[in-house]
C-alpha cells in the first residue's frame, strides 16, 4: 500500500527525500533516495515487476511508527494525530512519522507499527506512548488493538479473540494457519500459537452491519460499518 510520510512539525527542506519498501510478512525493507520522478518510477518497477530483485536487496527492517495526520481525508486524523506524533517523536525521534491515510478514520488517533503492520486506534498522546513502548517490547495492548495489515478483517477478529481468551499479550505468540468462508458473512479461521496461546485453535467469525451513522468527523452521510464477532469453536 503506497503512503506518504513526513517528520512531525514543519518541514525544513534540508534532508533528502527517501522511499521505503516494507515487506510486513518477512519484516524486511529496502530504501533509497527520492530526488526525481525517475526514482519513484524505479521504485514502482521494483515493487510491481522485479520482486526477486527487491527480495535480494531486503534487510531486516527497523521499526517505523506511522501516525495518521491526513486532514484532507478526515479532520479528526489531524486534530488527534498531530499531538500523538509530537509526543512520540520526543521519545523515538528517528522512528516516528506523520502519515497519509491509514484507514479506519473512526478510530482516530491511529498508529501503525512497521514492519509488522499492526494497527492501534482510539489513542491519545499519553496512551499512545505506552502502547508503542509495549509493542516494541513485543506486547499488544488489546484495548487499542485493531489488527494487522497482513491479515484479513476476519483473521484480525480471530487473532484478537484468542489473545484475549488466552491472556497472552504477545502478538508474536500467534499466527494464522488458514481461513476460508463457510457461509455468507461467515469465516472459519485456524490459528496456531506458542507460549500461553493454545497450539491449535479454530474460530468462527461472523460479520454484522451496524445501523447507519456518521463514521467520521467530516462525514456528511450516514454509513454502515462492519463489525466482526469471533467465537472459538475448537481448541
């Protein structure tokens, strides 16, 4: 997913622009300078066509903390996101970036952790600092957890439910072994775990649609949002 990022605060124009290609499954990345449109075209070619070349250049990715501050998409993202970015940048100045649209405006303030693409929402500056510190230590704050970009929404709901039930706060203790639809708006998700998480868990996930309401600060039309209900059926 392409995104634009910048350092919190006013741009000085003294640092060269850069690009990153992050593989969230492998947790690796490759980076380079962005001095012209040709550089951007080369990146797109690397990502879309020359995947083997990209893989050969990948190295273990350093953490990147992306805070949504995209006011043009929804003003709440900027109003709530910028104070979060400012607070986090005082502790992790080399890792924090203001970002374009991350999705899930109704959960603002939103933070995405790379390279694993874990999403957190409904954050304030103080809570964001604790959530990020815990995540970097391998601990998931389930109260603000929105899932991971490497999973589908149904898989995200299943992972969150099993983490809650097991009492394990460690996001690396669980992975998705498979998922398949078993009916309209119903999926079966198979999870494997380690540590406090059961070695094998089967979860049924159902999608429901909420009553129409305004989803964002700038929303002018009532819209329906999906909710996912997860139920463990076998361990």
